[in-house]
C-alpha cells in the first residue's frame, strides 16, 4: 500500500509540474504577443 501511495504522489507531482510549465509558457506567449502589438510589429486585432 505504501508503494501505491508513493507512486500516486510521484505522478501527481509530475502532472502538477507539467501544468505549471504549460501555464507559464502560455502566459509568456500572451505577454510576447501583447508586447509585439504595442511595439507595432503585429497588426491590431481584427485588422485584416
């Protein structure tokens, strides 16, 4: 039973780490896109 608990804790920590990295990556992409809009490198949203 202890090994099963340890296994569950291991995988829970792996999934948590993966979720954190994904969230940080998405925030980084959004921040980069906003900065490029502000600097004029990308057209404004809806301007096609």
